[in-house]
């Protein structure tokens, strides 16, 4: 009985040995001379690291929605020439050629310092013959699958240079300031929205009933219709006290129009009830009333010039 058991154990061990030997012969010999695949190891290491999220770009096509600023900046080392034109009211009819006989113009130069800052200066012919300057800085950028908004801060100063013989109309009485936060999000490839909480400070107001500080909330948006055309709109709601509302002769600013990108130029064609083209004007002193059919046609033209050193090997 014991001999049979021993013979059986020998057969089992022999079978296991033969199988193990066959498997060893079937495996190819290890190539000890082959260098380790460092690229594969680096890829494996990178896959364990957090992936940097891409920055969302082109929330708006221009640094303006229509009248108001967008979160976009002029490109670094690029100078933008901006011509803004607002005609008179369409209610002028044929006698005023539907407002086209009466024009208000602003000419501006704006420069991109870097990816986060830009500055600009402009001259408005009709609205107090004002000279204005601004500084805009982007402090937060929207990222794909990450930060959902872009935030930029805007500060402007405007000087009324029109002749005025009013006694005591000193230089500081001619100044006004605007402080604005621009909060935008590119909802999709076609739709972008922006919120614009604003404070306009005027050193001099007509009467004591007018506030020196005017608070407003602006909303704006862009709907991309094609590769080069978008529908833009913006609205500024002024937060007024009951006392001031009773004597307020002005209206909230509403504008709607189209942006057309032709390459080096951007044309903005729109209808608006605001003829002034600087913040203290179109937010604080819009005189036309949409509800009475009182609005005007206008346009913006933007042309970019590169001021940096040209790379001989790369065209621009």
C-alpha cells in the first residue's frame, strides 16, 4: 500500500516538473541588453500628475460689447485705433435724414501691455468735448473644466474740456470716474454672457437732487451666428433713489447690434439709445427713450497695429 502511494507521488511530481519545464521553454529569454523605456516611464509619471486646464479664449470678439467694455484685452504689443460713431435720433425723419445728419464721434487709441493689462485714451467731440483714459486688468481667467468665469477690473477718468463760464467751475469739477467689475463666462462655443456692476462718480452734478455716485448693473451678451459674425446686446440698469427718480430726465442704456470680423478690422453695427460713448455718459446721461421710438444708429470700427519687433521668419 505504501509502495503504491510512493509511486503515485513520483508520477505527480514528474508531471508537474515536465509542465513547468515546458512553460519555461515557451517563454522567450529576457533581453538584458535592452535599455528601459524612459519615455513610457515619463508618460506613466505624467499620467499621475494633475493636468493643467486650458484657458478659455475669445469670450468676446472685441474689447467692447457695444458701448461697454468686455473682459477682452488688446493683444500684447498691439495698438488699436478705435472710431466710434453715433448718429442722431431716427425720429428726426427725412428732415434730419433719420439722424444721419447729426453725428457724435469718439476717437481712441488703446494698447495691450501684456496678457493681463491694457490702457487707452480717447476724445469725444460732442459729449462735453471730453478726454477720457482707462486702465483694464484681467485678474481671473476662465478655464475648461475648471474656473467658470473671467474677471477683469476697469477704471476710467474723463475730463470735460468744453468752455463753461459758470463761476466756480474748477478743473476738479470737470472730472468724473468710473469703477467697474467685468464678470464674464463663455457658456458655449456660441454663447457668452457678462455682468457689469458699476459705480460712476461725478465731482459736479447739476443740482443737489442728483447723486454724485451713481450705481448701475450692466448685463451683456454675445451670440455667435457664424465664424465672423455675432449678435451683441447690452443693458445698464441704474439703481436710483426714489427722490432722484422723480426728477431723473435720463433713461437706462440699451444697445443691440452685430460684430463683423474682417480680419484686421472689426465692425460693430448697432442701434442704441445712448449717444455718449464713455461710461459717465451712456450710463448716467442717456437721453433717448426706446419706448418712444427714440434711438439712433451707430458703429464702431477697430483696426489693430503690431508695435513689437517683427520676426523675420514669421509674418504678421
